[in-house]
C-alpha cells in the first residue's frame, strides 16, 4: 500500500511502514514539510493513490467514513 503519514505522527511511522514493504512518505519529506496544509495533503494523497495516516481531528470532516465522535486517535483517510 501507499501511505502519507501526517505531521502529528513521528517520521518513524513512515520508516516502519517502509520496513514492512509499503511505500510510505512522511510530511517532513514533502516540499512544504510539516507545514503542508490538510487540503494539500489530500490533494497529494489523491494524486499519488496514498492513504493519509493521521491522528489530526481536523480530518474527521474530510471523509464520511470517519465518525465525528470517534474515540480512536488514529484513522486512515482516503481523501
């Protein structure tokens, strides 16, 4: 799978995913680094066929499959 790991998670998450054989990028590796906006993350993920991995509550409104009242601190988001 292809992942885009958000800034709220450590870059080691992307490394662990790569070590497991996945194609993973952390926001720190992007042109705007950890300042990349949520909208830009979704644009990049959509264009590259990546799943956003985040614990950012702002993403709850981006995907109807993520419940607004979800107690989970971590979601995968397909923008």
